[in-house]
C-alpha cells in the first residue's frame, strides 16, 4: 500500500475578492511539481463565490469536469445550449472533448456559493462534448458509497457518465462506522476528500478538507471518528 497525504492547510490558495479558491493540485498561479495530480485526477478546487459574482465565459478542451455544490447554487450556461442552475444534492458533469465554452455564476444576492470542481484527464481525446446533471437522494449515501460518476461504458443506476475509467462516490459516514472500498481495477487509486468531519484512513487521521490518496492496495478502509461527509474519487494511476 502506498499513500499520499494532503492536509487542508497545505493546499494552494487564491483570493480574487469575488472568488476564494483552495487548490489541492497545481492550478493557475499555484504551481508545485509535487502536486500535479493523483493518477487521472488533475484538479480538485474548493471554490467560494461571492453573491452576484462568477466565472465569465471561458473555454475547455479534452477534460472531464465535475462540479459538486456544497452550499448555495451555481448557474451554468454553455455553448451546447445548456442553461441551468446546479444546487446542493446535485452533481454536474461536462465532457469538454473537442471543445466548448461555458460560464458559472452565483445568482444569489446575499448567499455565497461553495462548490468543488474536479478535473479528470480523459481516456480518449477529442470526444464529442457532453453535459449532464442529476440530483441524488441523500438517504442513499448514508454509511454506503453512492456512485455519482462512472465510466460512460459502465454506467449503472443514476451515475453520470464520463470518458474515463474513473468513479466518484459520495458518502455520509456516521460515527464509528467503517467503509471498506475495493477498487474496481487493481491499478486504480482511491482518493478520499473530507468535506466535513473526522476520519481514519491508512493509520492517518483526517479532518475537514484533508485528503488522502491510497494505491497499490486491494482494499481501502475508512473509519469515521465522527459523522463525516466524504467525496471519494477512484481513478486509474497510469
């Protein structure tokens, strides 16, 4: 078993006034050669957007982009004609493929929006762009893995499709509960991000916004020291 620990206070940080962003991996002005990716997971940004502010129209290409709202809502508009808001409990996926443009905006006049944005390197370049979002039942993630994103050729249930052999799970793990995670593929790694709470993984204690990547193992055991909200990303390591 190999591990890589990313404590919350070691993340990159940018304060743009309207946007406060913590970067788990190198992004924009935050560049660290030791923090480029975890396998196919390239970006994990923890963004807080002020009321009536947002990201103007900008391009993406050949990246799987996943947005998970934690507080508030985020309006989305793109060059494929999609114009929708994503709210807490929903997950959005966007396969940029051959290229697209989009914008993201906090429409609230009073409340900040906090969301996670993940970028996963695709398994095939220049696929046809795709956009989907879905609401997930919070009861279905209590003490179990709720699959919210899966490979487009292996989608089951309500999971959203991406162009990579990767999975994203959410779980609310109650105090003292243990979750054993077996990677779908032996060469995959498991990256656990603590949205809130306190957990134990691979002899490490993780608190709010800490994360740990585990690979070269057949099983990853996660124990909650207190009720904890987690996002777990399973990705190919090569």
